[in-house]
């Protein structure tokens, strides 16, 4: 399969360019780089196709193929049209470590004690004895496990014996909740993981997780295809303001940057000769890094793109069936001929063993220093949210959000001025309702809470009962309070971090709204918007 020719558009030559942030790959390797075209053996066993998880950080259904205006995503659109596109795929949590701990084990994080964000970093906490990671099953089946990408990421809230992967790429840089990203032209297959594979394991089936961090802020401008802020479609829970539009347009340009990188990767894989016996799962780890999306249980934080492409996948399929990201592991295992143990909570969603879902479930527990306990259950139409601590506001202070979301400060100012409308103002109330119920068919932005509407009392009781049933059957460990010592650690850590980062910006921690918005105006301008 010639990816470049079948795409039908011009694709830039893939090469390493000089850049202050680009690592010296040859120096990292300490050995000559073997190009992809020199691979002498490929895995041709149809019963053990190569499996690639292409994970896009912090992204919602903001691709052209999903109907998003103003954005150009020809490579991802092509994969969707040549494979199978899922319109109702959801993360189990709206933050990376808990969502990733879930989909890499096929289990809800609340079932395995991995529900608090960035928990168990150094306490020796292990998975339950019977629970294994995806890579353990693939290794036992003869696969080689590769962790790839300039921002490789596991982010598990548990420890594990031995390495989750057999070969890994090195990270470039992480700083203060925002990432610095590798250049578009970087060759993924020139990096250590793939080089190790072709030198030591060529011909064996592989399972690879390849991570693209771009849509995890800091966003990246696309000067070749700039997005007009006036052309973007904003959700109704945002005010129509130029700061909002500029930030959103920059996010869409970042999506376009990811799309270009995916196209380059596909060209590399094509040249390596592995695409004819490979299945690729392309999905977001959770929703977009925007206010009321990431770290909240509305669809903006949970609903993600999911595309399956490759061997045995019929082109042009579109599914509206519910899929949870924990379903990707058992589905991948089944495609690889690996028996799926009964304990795994994920469902197979492809093939003869497909197990349709009636519901998906999600949770929110501590995120950074912000303590919370929220659960959600969703069917094809209705979303039910249970706020166990309704006395806490939606916008309880969070360092990450205050440092990264310009719209937060804008809306805080507009709220104080009484300028937010009925769809926007409730999000800035001092407390939350104990229960929320939304008809996502008529109210896709989830702004009209039906929990107190007598016409929906039957639906409310049904969804409430389903949540209780799920929590009971899965032994929801998030109902147990985290230790005061752990909470205090994160409170202190982020208090210091916030002060350090604001000082680096020349701002005080109690900066007024206008001064902070002036900073964001300059920041967005510097980034190209």
C-alpha cells in the first residue's frame, strides 16, 4: 500500500530539520540508523497482525470527518474513510493518568485503585493479582512491545514488575503542565524503539503505542493552513468573545499539526512494509484541553475520536454503537488471537465476539490538588452525573487550569460582571446540584439539567439505579477517601508550582482578571493567534 499515492495530496518530504528542541537522534542511538526501507523481514502471519495504538492526547471529535468546520485533517479523514469510524467512543475519565491506567488494563480505574490522578507514584502500589496490562498479554503471545513517539507516555497510576515495553523512545521535554512538541518532520521510525525492533526482533509481530502530545497544551500554530477565529464553531457554554475564538482556532490548528504528523507516520510505516498486516487504533486519551471539557464528565471531556484501520477492517464503515476506551484492549487481544479473560471489564467491539454496550461509565476523583468525587453513566441518549460533593463548585481552584486556560479567567470576569447567559452562568455557581441529567440528543452541550423535571423522573431513576449497580458490581474504590497525607502533598506541591510559574510570567498569584487577560492576549499573539 503506497500511503503517499493513495492520499492524493502533496505530503512534505520526511526529514530531520535543525531545531533547538530536536534531539540528536544519531547521538542518542550511538549506532548507525537503519532506515525503514532496509527492513528485511516483516510479520506476515495473518493470525497475529501487528497492533498499533495511535493515541492522541486531549482531543474531542474535532476532525473534519466528524463534521467540524474550519479544520483540515486529510490524513485522519482518509484513515476514517478507509477504515471504521466510531461516533460514540468515550474515555472512562477526563484526565490522562486515570484514563490511560484504564485502557491499558481493560479495567475501570475505580476497579483497580488507579482513580486519583497521578497517584501511587512511589508507594509500590500494584495492580490486583489477576489483572495484567495489555503488553503482558501480547508479550506472552509472542509480540514485541514498543513505546514510541517524541512524547512517549504510559502515565500509569500503578507500579508493575518488569518493563511494560520491550523497547522505548526517549522523551523530549515536559514542563509545568504544558508540553514542548517535536517538529513535524521528525521520523518516528528513526528513533530508538523502532531501531531496536528492526535490529533485534524483525519478523516478529509487534504491539506499539505511539503517542502524539500536540493537542495537550501548549498548542501549535499551523501557518500553512491558519484557522480563522471567526469561522470556528463554539459550544454554547462559552461566550462569543475574541479570546475564546483565538484559543479555539489555535486548538484546531494544533489538530491539523497532529494530522500532518499522522500522515508522515503512515508514510514511514508504508515504507517499512508493515501496513499490509497491521491494525491501527487511533483514539484520543480523553477530551480536549478546554474549560468544562478536560477534567469534567461532560461529553467535551469524555467523547473522543476512534478510528480503526488496517488488516481485515472493511472500508467506509461508520458505527454509532457505544464504545468505552477500555474496550480497545480486549478487541485488540481478540484480533491478535489472544483469549480475553472473563475479569476484563472492557467489551470486544469488532468481529464475531462483539459485545454491544448499553451504557458507558466515567468517574472523576482527585485531579492534581483538586479533590472531587463525581460519577457518570451514559446510554445512547441520556447522561446522568452524580456529584457526591455538591457543596464544591465546578470551578474549584486547580493550578493546571488557571495556568493553561485563558477562557477560565475571561469567564470568571464576565461572571462577576453578570454577563454570562443561562447556559454559561451555572458553571460558575458556588455549588453544584447533587444530580444532573441531560438529553444529549436535544442538548448536546449538556447545559439544560433535567434532574428536577418531573417529565424525566422515570429516566432519572433508571440512570441513578444503573450507576449504583455499576459501582456495586465493580467495587468502586473511589468511594474510599484518599489519605490526608497524600492530599496535603499535592496541595503543597501545586501551591509551590503555581507560585513559581506565575512568578516566571511576571505575575502575582492574586493577579486581577484584566492583568491576566492582557497576559493571555500577548501569549496567544506570540503563538500565532
